[in-house]
C-alpha cells in the first residue's frame, strides 16, 4: 500500500477537499473548457493576463482527486508568473508525470512534486495534465474545448 | 433471474428441486488468469461485464485450431481446408443450439454485438425506412445500441424514440408501450443492462411488439454469460451476443436473425464468400448465413467461441444463475452496510452487476485504489452515458461478477472500499 500513499498523499487529498482558486473569474481575459472523455471530468480555467503576466487564475469543475488537486496546485504555481515561466513550468511538470524517474530533470517543482507518483499510473496521467492542457488552450484562445484525447 | 429472462431447462437436465451447485474452486483452476497476483495481492477479477477471462479448454481449442486444423474455409478442396470448414460450420451449429435457434442458417458470425446491431440497422432496417418512421430504444442502452440507430436515422430521416427508466433502473413498460405506434419500424433493447444489471422482461416486450407487427432486436451481450437463451421460444427477430464476454475469444460474436428476414435482407458488406456468382454486370448473392459473411471470417474465433459455449453449457445455467444470485445478494448486503456507498441500479430483477458510488471519492480514484489491492473493477461511464446523465453522475465504479467469483472476493471488495474511505478520511 506504500505506493498508494505516495499517490494519495496529504497534499493531494487536501487540495481535493479544499481546492484553491476554485471560482469563476469575473474579469477573466482568457477562458477555456477542458474535457477528459475517458472519465467525464470537466474543467473551466479562467485567466487574467496583463502585460505578459498571469495576474490571476481560477478554475471550476468536477473530477477525481488527482485532476482536482492538480488543477488547484497549478493555480497556486502559476499565479503571478510571466507567460514564458508558465510555459516552462508546464513542460517540466509534463516531463515529471510522463517520464521515468531517472530521466526527470533536477528542477524543483515545489508542491507540484506531490503529483510525481502519477507517472506510475499510466491511465491516470491525463487526470493530472487536464488542467494544464486547458490552461494552454485558454492562453491560445482556442474555441474548441481542450481534450486529453 | 429466471422469471424475466429466457430460461429453458438446464442442459444437464437438473430440475430446480435438485438445486445444482458449482464447484467454484475447481472451475477457478481452469482459468489461468485468475491465479495471478496484482500489486502483491491475489487478483479479484470483477470486470466481467467489460470482458470475461478464458478457461483452459477455450485456450487449448484455439491453439489446436491454429496448430493442427488451420486453413481457409469454404474454398479449398484439400484436407486442411475441409477440416477448418467442418470445425467452423460445427461452431455455427453450437451457436445455433446455444441461442435456441430453429435453423443453423439463422446464426451469423459477426465481430460482436456491435457489429450485429450495425448489420441489422444497415442491412435490414435502412432499406425500408422513410422520413418520419421511428425506432424505439431505451434510456439504459449501451452506446452500441444507440449510435447505429442514430446513424440510420440520419441516413433516412427516421426518428429515434427513447423509452424511460425509473430511478431503480427498471424500464417503464407503460411508457414503452405508448411509444410503439404506426410508424415504429424497430424495437431494439438491451436484455441485461451492462451498467445497471437490470434484466428486462423480454417475453412481455416481444409480446407487446408482435401484437403490432414491430420487429425486435435484443442486445444480449450481458445476458449470454448469465442465462440460457431460447430465441425461438422468445420469438424475437434478432438477438446478438459477443464471444469475449462469454469466456470466448475477442472479435467474434453471433447475430441470430429469423430466416425469412435474413433471406429478404440486403447484404451488409460485399466480398468473397457472400456471392454465388460474380460478373462485372451483376452479382448473385449467396444464401444466409454466407450472404452476411463477406471475406475470410474469424475462423478460429468462431471455433473458440463454440468451445466457450460448450464450457458454459456444461457448467449449466441453473447452477450458474444460483451461484451468481447468491453472489449478488451477498455483495449487495456487504456494500449496503457501508453508509458512504450508494448503489446505482436496484432493479427488482438484476444480474450480478453492481454499479456504485463512494461518497466524496471519484470513481476513478475508487478504481485505482481497488486495483492497488488486486481488485479489478470498471470505473467510468460504461459506454452508457445517457444512464449516467439520468442518475446525474459523471461516472460510477462497477463490480460485475461471473460464475468463478466467490463470496470471499465480495468481502475483498467491501474491505477494499473501507480502505478507500480510510485514505480519503
């Protein structure tokens, strides 16, 4: 059961039960919907971008512990960052959850590292990345909902 | 489950009074996949409604067919082709007997239930549909009994009518009957619901349809592993099943069709084996069932499916039904004793399928944590999104039992759910 605790660790469960920045952002400059057709998870990501900086970010939706916690942790991680930094954070995060541990770069991802155990669960990786894909879609102002498929 | 399903006497000839029993431990030893461990725990396989494990006799029969008796069918004059043809056509006779069809030509080999339904939608229904005609299904259908009809509606201007279910997951028979009208050209329903376990009263439904001259099709994917079939006594026009849910190979299934209808139908696909003669000006089609089996069929799949049908028939559906009813009762009690568990689908007549929600925990987390305890369940919408919408949930976890499951495994499931609650506490 040890590896289970690694996945469902306290920070994940905490962010699942009490998701941060869980609201509609009224003055959002960017917004996108995300959908994981495999499990039916749906998410809305709202952004307020000013001068190339993500001033504010929020999300709403219904999903599993991994997708909800990942979205919540993401909002904390990206708020106040420049768009280039957000992009590079996404790439590092994506590597962490998709690539073998040895290949992971030695970048400190802070609280986001709570999601590292997801790499052992190939069918759940999309749960962890849905909010990030939706964030990207919002930045790119895509009309179509972001999808994990 | 006997009252509302198509039950005939057990092939072993036992009467109900003898209460036939299964030697479950002996049966389990015949399924090699069941003896493995997952994440260090003995596997508890409760995803049978998605696909069932295979017994050694089926695995051996498939291996023998490839190793000793393999060639193409209906073509060669040589001995191997003859042996393969004999085995393939003998498999058809087994399928006829399993379904209770009157004629062997009424058993068509298809890829599975999905292809069976598509074949009927395109080959039988499409040529006779006019704009405004109606096809009746129900809320509890699998996507495979929704989408093929939607497609034929788009092609012809026909309309899809959906009979409602109640909050236990029972079909509203009154509402269904009200939907059957002058323009109804097909009534297509699931026999046993994959997501809810509901066993539909197919005899009553056929009576309703026949009174009005409406053709009927049943999706028997979930029924075939659990109850004896007798399509002739049932009087339906089409009935289709999948081999892989019946402990047989993937990619093979059977469509039963009433001979008169098959004879009048257009072919589903064109190619070899489905023709009598071909010139560039015209082609004369073969007779059923060959008219519907274009190209080289899944020869060994059919042979393996026949072995699976023999295997299940030898166990006896009375014994299977009695064991599964006990498992359903026991597992239902264990799960209902957990206050945070909500069952989705509590029909009066149910197969051993339990869809459930764990309060505060998403179905996918339920699935992942159970898997780490060696317990395989399905988590998701079960290819039945309209049912999920009806119950207002995005996904459920589903434990579906087969005759090789045990009460101890139901205990493991209940204990596994308690473990989830511990983690999420």
